[in-house]
């Protein structure tokens, strides 16, 4: 079984502080070896999001994922599903906060997230 951040040499520095470090990767992306029922997926995502909610590097995680090409965005990252991340990006595009035709810069995304994502201490 693979765990999150298992290849430390190829990961950003913030990942060593992530609450998900050492957790099974299936929690974040679902099982590879079998189909997942809707009920299982719901509870898996809920558990993953609970871990994200208390993560000290949640904003960094989400920002890194949001700057990836859409086709490369998978699983729960920064407490959001791919669909939730796409909805957030779409809202930012509609409001002219990020470019409609290309990925937003890492600095822009981090700045917007600081304004948008509630901190884990607020919940």
C-alpha cells in the first residue's frame, strides 16, 4: 500500500508538514483494485476532508493542485474534490480573478485562497 508523500525527494517542502503524510493514498484517490460504491466514496471523501480541515499546509496543498492542468487534477486535495476545485476556478474566472484561457499563477492562487479558504481553527 502506498502512502501520501512516500517519495519525499520529489515532493514540495510543505508536504512534510501535511496532516495526510503517511496516510493510505487510497483515502485521497479511492481504491485502484475495485469499484467503489457511492456510499463508500462519500465516507472516504468525508474522512479525507476531515483530515484536510486540520492540516497546517492546506492552502499550499490546494494552491499546488489548482495550478495543475485540469486533466491532472484528481482526488481530494486541500479539502476539495476535483469538482469543487473546478467550481472554485470557474467562479474566479467569471469574476476575472484568474485567466480564462490558461492556468493562474501560483502567487495569484495562493493570494485568492488566503481570502477564500477558512482556516482550520475557524471550524
